[in-house]
C-alpha cells in the first residue's frame, strides 16, 4: 500500500512539474544585429506670410490674413494652438487681443491642408504723418 501511495504522489508531482514547464514562455531569440533606429522626421519648415488681419475666429482659434503672394492678393487662414506665440513690440499678447485690420507677420508650418501658426508678430501701428504747419506769416494789417 505504501508503494502505491508513493507511486501516486510521484506521478502527481511529475504532472504538476511538466505542466508548469509547458506554460513558461520561451525567451525571444535576440537578433544577431540590432536594427538601426528609424530616421527622425525632418522638422517642419517654417514659412512666412505678412498682411492685415481680415477676420478673427474666437471659436476655432484661427485668423484670416489678407496679403500679397507674388503680386496676387490672397487670404490665408491660420490655426493657432497652445504653442503659438503672439507678440507685439516683443511683448506677449493673447489671442483675444488680435483685432481686424492689425498688420501681422505669421510664421507657420503646413500640416496637410492646415496651416498652424508658430508665431504671430503684430506690427506697431504707424504714426500718422504730421501736418506741416504753414510757415507763412499772417498778413500784417495795413497801416493808416
């Protein structure tokens, strides 16, 4: 009877050990050479467009700028994001401060069909030309 119990325990032990070995995943074979990392995509080229703000879309956070491209009048729409820097006289501005008729210079990248503004520089308003005062002396009253 002891031999029978010993045999059953031994067979049970062998069954558990073989089951545990079968469930272990084999280590993946390492390739002989490591593949070269994929080349990093080239940074998007910044392009420049200057003109006058025609429309400010607060909902879409985009602006429409009218300007000339190769002597042809064009209106381009630029989207903005959290990375867009808006400045006026080297001081930061918010998107809400952009108004129609402001002169701007936009550096942007093209992503598919969309143009994303990287920087928007607002030009300081030009001073109104000063009127020249007439240097003529008023006519003297005739003497009596």
